[in-house]
C-alpha cells in the first residue's frame, strides 16, 4: 500500500511516541504485512476514513515488515493485519477492530463510536434549567440541532474543550426546553438556518449566535480563540 498524499500517518518506532504521547488523542492504527493483501485491497477506503476523520482522530498505519519490533511491542499479528483503536485517555487499553473486512463505513463507525461525548442533551425543561444553573460562571455552548443524535463534530469539540466550556444540544422542536433556557437568561432561538451554535457568556450576560460555518476547523479555531480571550480576561482580574 502507498500512503503518500493522503491523511494517513505512517508510524515507525522513532515516531510512535511523538504521535501517541497526548492521552487525549484518539488513534486508529492498522498494523499490516505486505504478505497480507487485506490493506492493499482496502487502502482507498482507509484513506477515505482518514480524510473524513481528520481533526477528530489520527488514522495511522505501521508496516510490520519494516517495523517488527514495534508490532511485537503492540501485540500485532506478524504476517497479517491487526487494527486497533487507542482511545481517549486509555492508550494502554487499545480496542481491537474485530471485523475481518475493514470497510470504510465499518472503520468510520468504529472510531466515531469511541469518541467520547461531554454534551448535555437537553430533552426536558428540567434538563435545560439544570444546565443553565450548573457552573453558572462557565461559558456555555449550545447547539440547536435538527437531529437527536450528537454528531461526531460536536462530540469532538466537547472533548477538546471540556475544561473551558459547558456543551449542550437541543432539538429545534423541543419548545419546552428552549423556553426554559430563555427563561434562565440563555437567549437561544430555533429560527433561521439550522443547525446553529449559540455561545452564552455569563460575565457579559449575553448570548451570541456563532456566525461562521459549522466545520471542524472553523469551530475549533473559534472556540480556541474564545478560550484564550477568556483566559486572558481572567488573568487581568
């Protein structure tokens, strides 16, 4: 298999530690041998997974013919293909991908399922009131969604910024919960283009609608900038 010009990261014994040192990083690693044609047959799909999950997880490969010591260290099958996920804050407890066919859909769902969520899903008015009242001094990020399920994008953002912000999701038709949020001072609207992200800043007692595109890179950059500004503001108090 050839991995150049793709989002797949080729790991070696000398780069393993650098790529895996952050315990918050989620990694999917395929340990393979050139003798086993499985990864050759599925390399295009693996590259597609790496592209779709860029920013959410690192999608990696290790050639065991070239890196036998690393493969033995990670208990990978020599001469075959072993795919493992190294989860958030648990790299010492990798999870094996059990299917014999590493399809694009199967691998994507495997990684997506293992991205932890720190999102409060607001279903009832009580949920909304509790979210508004808990950690009242924290900035709150609220997604008004057209779907019930929390997306990979929003789960990933809640993971990366869990210490800086409180995250919640509410569906557009959940009027009771929306009313409860607004009653608590979080002016969240279910009109206009959806989904939409709202940012409540308690020190200013204002709720802003995020103006940018709902992509990982743009939202991550926006929240990172906001977190830095808030940290600077607190240090000046």
